[in-house]
C-alpha cells in the first residue's frame, strides 16, 4: 500500500516537473523579451518583487502600488482578512495589466483580465507577438480615470475643511443630548423639544 502511494507520488512529481519546467522557462524568456520591448533591461523582468516595481514604472501606475503587491506575496490565505487582501492585490494587478495592455496596443479589458488570471499564456503573447510598446497616456490608477480620483479627493478635502470650520465656530457651544442640535438658549431644544437640564 505505502509503495503504491510512493510510486504514485513520484510519478506525479515527475509529470509536474516535465510540464512545469518548460512553462517556467517559457515564462522567464517571455518576461525577459517583454521588458526589452518596453525599453527596459531583460533581467529586470525575472527578479521577483523588483520586476513588479519596474512593471509599475513601465505602466505609469502610482509607485505605492508596490506595497500592495508585496502584501500579496505574504498573504496567501483564502479566509478572512487574507482573502480580502488578495482581492485588493488582484485588482491592483488588473490595473497594472490594464495599462500595460493599452501601452502594447491591445484591448485593455480583455488582455488586462487575461494577464491577471493567466499570465503564463498572455505574457508570451505580448512578448513574442507583433504588438509594440507605445508610451501612450494612461491613468495612474489603471482602469479608474484620474479625474474621478482627483474629484473624490477634492470632495473629501472640502468635507474635512467644512467640518473643521464648523467645529471651530461651535467651541463653547452646548448641544442637545437627545438630537445633537446646537442649543441657542432657553429651556427646550428648538429642534426636538427635549427639556434642557
């Protein structure tokens, strides 16, 4: 019984090596060639983490995205917070590959999804295919337009500013314990009618 399990394990390992080794070599060669197409050194495409950093530079994504990707290397969990973090990493990778697809003249949605989920297939397509790298304008947030991010950021800043102004004007003021409205004096709240003690 044990000999049979051992033999099956060895055969499985041999099959994995026979398939995995050529795929790994193909991926390394394709990454090297793709980075060369993008005007970088080929070796930059095969060093873990550093290759992600260089890809972020190539695609014009914000530099801090590297921190999100590094989290992905250390949170290979499928439950709880690890699962949520991995979804964030997956979306970040999609944004990077979305921009790469645009710069390589491919459909950004289709190729972005393909590069995110099946890089072993789509990296060689970009590397060995006829597509050429062009330094076209892309969003620093990938699929999310920069004007949307800037608008949301401006809205948050404006809200914070208004809140800060409101809190400085109401120093020393008293508030209703029932509804939270500012009290103007008198025995009852002007908003809810609650008796003031």
